[in-house]
């Protein structure tokens, strides 16, 4: 097997993010976060706290935010169908690779033109999104979930936006490795220092999002030590 060093790895990570907008991405480096930079105690709670149901969604593509609809279906099915109380359920979404952008707040979507790069349109304007359309329930949840023949529930339960799911206990994870790779592409595109872009991305995650050293390593720990049921999206 061909060997791969950190520089070539992050060049590839950046390329995977940039595939829709650029055929070539230069190799760049930025610091790897020190363990003190992330909240390992919060991650430990995901592992150690007892829940009747622990479900892990592994997400690498944006795919119209469909993962959030599946999370809603899981919560509703577990509560309404199996009678399991909400506080006995923990759903975690590991958003990595291209899906990482769904962890970013509006300021990053606007500043780095993420909607334009990834061909994601704002349902309110029909133009490339300059905000995280997956976060606020007033636009994303009802607009995508509603249909004339759908079962009617309370508005909060029908809403599968990130904000609504977080209110029901869903925990989103952000992959540091993916963010680091994306920072290289964005630094090149906007002629900025990668270190500055990396810090910008990691400082502007959505409220409640937990950054982890890497998505794939966090998944392994959650499965083996936390006994989470794994679901690949």
C-alpha cells in the first residue's frame, strides 16, 4: 500500500471538499489541535451516561440535510411507537467530510460562499445559500417535511431542523480533521492564511456542536466504549 503522510492526507481532504468547485488543491498544513482545545469531558459523558437507546449517525454528504429527517423519524418511532421516553434516548450525528459544513454558522456560509461552492440553494430566495439553511426550523424543517397527506403533529415534533433536534437531545459532532482539510482549500480560494481560516471555522460552529479530533476516531470510540448503534448515511 502506498504510504501517506499528513501533508498528502490533508491535501486529499481539501480536495474532497473542493470537488465541486476546483480540480486542484495545493497541499497546506495547519496545526493539529491540542487535546485541551476540545471538550473531552463532554465527549466522555456521551460514552458513560446510560441511555436505553444510543444511536450514531455517520454522515459524509450533505444530501439535502436528509439525515435530520431520519433522526426525527427515529425519535418519533422510539417515543411514539416503542414508548421510550425522550430522556432515555441519545442520538449522535457525526458530521464529517463534506457534511461538516452543516455544522457551520451563518457567518461562515456567507463569508466563504459555501452555498455557491456546494450548489446548495436557500429555499427562501432560490439563490445559493449564504446561511446555514439546515439550522433554523422556520425554513428548513416544515418546508421539506410537510405534505398535504402527512400525519399532523405538534409543530416542534414536525420540525427536523438542527435547532429542533438539538432541543430533543441530539448531539452533533464536528470533525477537526475535515475542518483542517477544508481550511486549506478555503485559504487558497480566498487568498488567506490557512491558520486563520482554521481558527475561523472552529470558532464559528453552531451552538452545541462538539468538536472531536477526527470523526472516524470518535465513531470508533462511541461504538466500542459507548455501545452506540451505528448507522451509515
